[in-house]
């Protein structure tokens, strides 16, 4: 499975941005898809994920501001980021996972390249 992320950029605080992550290869084995981020000097952290059946989960820090639509027909997951804050500045990584157990919401079998999101104050 290969993941191709895109959509990062520079945005002012309060603005919006949408990231995309397209999956290719043996996509039938994929259940969860999601996003993580890593800010400068910090560890990578979970942001949001969505399962094949469209159940979603969000980190507390982004709940109410970010949404994670998924288009199974296009094998693509998005991260719609609204009301962005400077603390959202990070490299965002998409990920996909095969598992259907309780860890499905934290996909980590496959990773895309990071895409940088910078939120200016």
C-alpha cells in the first residue's frame, strides 16, 4: 500500500486548509486511515482517524475544528482543518492500517510522506 499526501501550506490563524491522502496498491486490506502530526521539537501525535465503516475518532485538541471525510470509491481520506491555530503548525502524516481490533483507530501499518502545515498568527 502506498499513501500520497498533499495539501499542506501556509495559512493565517482562523483560516482553513484541506489535506488529502490517496491510497494505492492492496487497498482492500485497509481498514483505518488517519492523520498524525509532528510539531518542531515534539513527538508525533495522533490527530484523527476513520474506519472503513466510517466511524471516526478525533484528538481532543482538534475536536470541533477538524473533520476527516473519507471517499472509499476514490481510496482517499481528507483532513478538513478549520479555525486553525498557530499550535496546529506541524508536519502532517497520513497513515493506514489493516487491523480491525481496538487499535484500528490508530493506523500505523503504512505511512505517507509528510506535508507541512504552517499557521501564522
